[in-house]
C-alpha cells in the first residue's frame, strides 16, 4: 500500500445473528484497479462488537484492552 491508499469498510447486519464485512481497497500507485474482500460473521451473544479506529499514537488502545479484560473476567 502507498500514500494513495484508500480503504472503505462496511459492516452490514443481515439477520439477527449474522454480520457481513466488506472492504474495498483502492491504491492507484500499487494496483491497477480497486479490489474487494468480503466475509460473513456469526454474532456471538456473549461478545460486544466495538468500533475501533487505527491512528498513529492511538490513544484508544488502553480503553479497548480494558473492555477486553472486563469481558474476560465475566
């Protein structure tokens, strides 16, 4: 991937216990055309789907680890 990379991610609920994930990657420096990956996930009632964004010097990582640790203690 290069400086021109652009990624669009989509999480789509398709039923009470099913979520589809799709990511489309566009990078005209590296690829000749955009490409897409798609996966389907089953929801697990004992887990919570949380939003996470990756940024340099990500300050949310301790928060996400705390959520994970609290869930493991249950």
